C-alpha cells in the first residue's frame, strides 16, 4: 500500500507531461493548444517542444522514483 502511495505522484507527473506533449503535437494545427493560449507567437517547433517536455518529465520522474524506492527499502530494513 505504501509503495502505491509513493508511486502515485510520479505516475501523475508522467501523465501530465505526456498530456502536455500530446497537446502540443496534436493541438497546434487546430489552434486549440495550451501553448497558443500562453504565447501565440512561439518560435520553437511543436515537435521540439514536445520532446523537451518528455525529456524534462523523465529527468524529474526517474530520480524521484529511485529516491522513493530507496526510502521504501530503508523502511523495510528498519
């Protein structure tokens, strides 16, 4: 149960990052993207921005997952 509670925030972060990346890829041609609402004069290509978001999500999610896993192992050994 505790493992699930530790994993759920990481899963939420990953889902949000994936949804933002998909929004930028799919929503730009329809002019309904969050990016167009925030800054309609964006210079970067959509695919580049989506890849940056996915990489940022992975670079945040993987260390957090490893940290929570180490904390869980420490709790099990004590």
